[in-house]
C-alpha cells in the first residue's frame, strides 16, 4: 500500500456513514481492494479504499448493488476489460428496456386509432364469432392464444372457447398491432399493462412514469460510469 494516510476500519466506516461490519463485508466481497494488516491482524485502509468505497456507492445508484459489486470485484481482480464488459451489458439491458417502452407506446397509439366496432354480447362470443367480428381466421386466434396473448375461458361441459368483452378487446388489439408489424414480444407487455392498469389511459400514464424512471436511471448510470473511470485513473496514477 502507498504511504497515504492510514485509516482504521472504524475511521473509514465513520467517513462513509457505515458500520465497521459493512466495511469488512465490502472488503470480503471485493468491493474494496484487500487491506493491509497490522502485526496484530487489524485491517489498515488508505485513500485507495476510500475512493473505491465512493465509487461503489455511486455505481450502486445506477447499476444496483449486485451489478456494482460485480464490477468493483472484477476491477480488484485485475480484469478491467471484464469490468467494463459488465458496464456495457448493463447499458445494453437498459437500451432494450427503452426499446420495449417505445414499442409499447407505439402500440397504444395504434390502439387509439383503431375503430372500436360493435360491442360483443354480454354472454360472450365463440371463436368463430370473434374471428368474423374482427376479420381474421379462427386459426389466427388459436395461434395468439397459444402464444399467451389471448386467454379466453372455456365453457363448462363443451370446452368451447368463450370470449368475454375484455378478450375481444385484446383480440382487436393483437390484430391491429400485428397489422402494424409488431412482434408478439412487443404486444405482450401492452396487453399485460392493460390488464394490470385497467385502461389505455392508465397504461399510458404508467408508461410515462416508466420512461421518466429510465431517464433517471440512465443519468445515475452515467454518473456511476464517470466515477468508475476516475477510480481507474486513480489506480493507474497510484
């Protein structure tokens, strides 16, 4: 270790507002580089450990504790390219979430432009009636059901599919979005959101909140990446 100011475990813990046990846990997990030991076995920390702790806490805000721990541990194992690959993977996953969010928003706009058509009768419709109502083959409805996009109930005794109003709405939505070349993987979260939120307006509000959360997380990840870059520069200078 360099000749910077020596810190006891309790000193580092106080500076970070943590317990001494948390500092020990962080060293054991690889969040901190290995500490020197006194002849009596006490840990001795320095400025590099303080910088590592600050870097981890900044990373944690954007990448979460699990990913931040893996990144720091990989750095301290001497595998900087591996640590940067973990950072790249986290950003790629965030990008995939943003792409999915855009697809769901576009799907909602398609839904808003769709002609509603006549409502189904209160007792529910059979598969042939739904196919005729929305203009598709019954085989298409079966494919959508097999993909988990539609979940009509089964009539007791006969086992026939019965489409309630919500099922017909879902079938209309799938038909509209498939016509706009959306994939099943893009349609599924829209349907799940509608079922969970109860209406397209509620889902639109939920998607807006999700978009703001992704923006905040992106900025936190950028701050974390900047802190990691500074820490890597500190390591090189040391």
